[in-house]
C-alpha cells in the first residue's frame, strides 16, 4: 500500500536542464545570521548578477526568514535569468516563472522555459527570471538528512491494514519530520505559500518592476493567485496554467487528483490498446485491471529490475504516474509494461520512478523537491486525522470515483505529526482590484483537473479562462499554436479573450 506523506507532485513536467549558480555561492540550509534588518532594508537591496550557464545570469538576494518578524534573520533566494534579447524599446520587464511542485526548481526551469515554451516575441520583450522558492533547491533549502533516510521515507511500501500500521506510519512520519527540523532549523516552519508569495513581491521590487509579470504552472498557479490576493495593486500580467483551486481542502485535493489520474490512465489504456505491441489485452476496463494487478504484484513481491534492485508498489505507482503528465510520455509507460509482462522485470519502471523522484540509479537525490513538497504542503493544507476505520471509509469514497488507485490515494498519512501545524486556511481567492489574470486549464489534466481551473477563473474577480482540449498537465508550450497565440497576446499586449477561449 502506498503510504507516503504525500502521493503526487503537482509539478510541471518539462525537459530537465541541470544548472548551477556561480561556484562561490553554495545553497545554505540554515538562515544566515543577519538579524536586525527591516523590510525597507530587504526591499532596498541591490542585485548583483553574474554570468552563469552560458548566456544566463545568476544572483542571490536576501529575504526575511519570517515575514512577520523581519528583524529575526534572513534567508537567501536564488535567481537565474535569460535577459531579453530584443531592443530596449521592446522590453516590457521581467517575467517571473515557477514550474510548480511545490518544490520544483525555477532555476532549473528557466532554460526549459526559454527553449521549449516562450516564443521569440516573449524572449525579445521579457527577461525570463526563474527563482527557487524558499526551502527549495539553491535557495536556503529544506533538508531532512542523507539520501538513505530520505529514500527510506519516500520509497517504503509499508502495510496499511490495521490501526497499528497507521500508528507506525504516523510515527515514521513524526521521526522524519524531526530529522527535517534538525537539518533545516526554523525555516521548516516558514516555507508556506503565503511567505513565498511575499518573497515574489520582494523579487519584483529589487528587479525594478512596478508590476509583477508572472507565469506559474501547476502549484505555481496557487503561488500566483496567493500573490494576487496579497498584492492586487501590483499585478501586471499573470498566466496561471494548470490551476489549483485554492479553496480546496486536503480531502478535496486527494479526491480530485485520484479522479484526474484515473481518467488519464484510462485515456492512456485506450491509446495503448489502439497501437501495436500493447501488452494490455481486452477492453479498457480489462487493461486498467491489468495495470492495477502489476502494482498489487509489486506490493506483494517486489519486481526485480535485473540489476540487483527491485520495484515495490510505491515505486511502481510513481513510475506509472509520472508518464501521465504528458501524453508524449505514454510510449515509455508502454515500454515499461511490455517489460513487466514479457520478461517479468521492471528496469524501465524503475527508471521512470527515479525520474519522478529526482533520484539516480545509485540512490542519490539530485534535488530536494520531495522533502520541500512535504514541508510546504504540510503548512498549506490542514489534514484531517483519522483512525484506521475512518481512513478506510474515506479511501472507499475515493475508490468509488477512482477505482484503480483510489485506495492508495486515500490511505495517505503524515502531516498530522509534522513539527509545525498547518498555518494557512483553504478558502476562495478573489484578488479584488487586480488587473486581468489569464487562467489556463487542460481538459485531460491529471494532476490539476480542468474543473480546478474553471473554479479559480470564477473565483478571481479579474480571471479569464483559456481551455485547451488536450491530454496531460499544463498547456502553454504543449497545446500548439492556438494556446501560444492567446498566451502571447496577453503577455505582450494585455489582451484577454472576452468570455474566455477554447483551443
């Protein structure tokens, strides 16, 4: 039974580029000792850009550790930008970008944004600026211990069959949280989304922009909407692609994602069965059952990879889920299923799980996305503590709507014993007075179902919805010329389609 503190990353799955900041500035995990600063000090700081990764530039700025007590110390935020390549007359400002997660690196995402998403006119008009939010990557980051400890927490496949199993899982989560607190310090309680949104206003100011121009994907839409609610007067142009509904409870999120991935998996099975070499036989329902059986088999008896490692139920689940973020990745799921069915090994499934986890074959985690995801979500989403019978009842409610993996989604535990209780309240975000905001939703999005984009666009007083009738997670850069034209007209000229648009 999959029983992690969180099940599914809601990140924008894009081609990954490994990037580094200048060697002299490594990513600290503890807040620098610079007590006594005021908000004016933070907002008045200068940014020192240095060349990095070819034509890109990198910098670090200081932000308050605790926005409610700015004199209590500071953290560092890592920035990376691709300067606008047009004439000075073309330049609009800085386009801040966030790829999602929470926990995904904006530093790593900048090159993908430039190479695969932003068109020539966007590149000519904007400095594309990525940042690692507080707690993430090369900013002052959440840490939880060595790779073995992190791996044991996120890839374990414990039983969840009685109250004792639930208590053991919660105790393991409690000990993991204590390890995170020991390795991270007080920052662990300050990585909530409201604090990250305040950081974005600081970034806007030190970059010299009077308004924030922003493109947020997946969780980045929640971050952007939170910013708009805090600083509606500072909103310039804001694209929120693959939207989260900020009013959702943790239960709502679990149910919505379970249904989203159920529908995406059904779409994959139909595609697979219509192509040659598909190992799934019968109709779509039969194919879904065969995939569920593979995961159940991995839970009962982990599948060997042929290289000494094994794939348990948790890793099999990750390996399947990661391919559903983009229908261009469906072919890799077919390869993985062919291998399991035909040879009884799971090397490809392991490779896919490692991609999901940002983990190398030897077990090294190349990013802190998983631990940052847990730390941020545990602050953002109050979690209902249930006993075993109550968890089973909730999971059966989920499974009634998403039968393949609904029980796995519903039996998640962990945030109940996190060192810091949830600080945020889930409620609608309206951002009254903000300039027009473009919300983008994909009808076949598994991680942030289309209904969430509809809801966010209706909550925002200035929200306009762009619908892409497609499969996979997020639309800009994936949805073709129609989507690109609407997004670019908005970012370049502030044009929003009256009454929304559909591509």
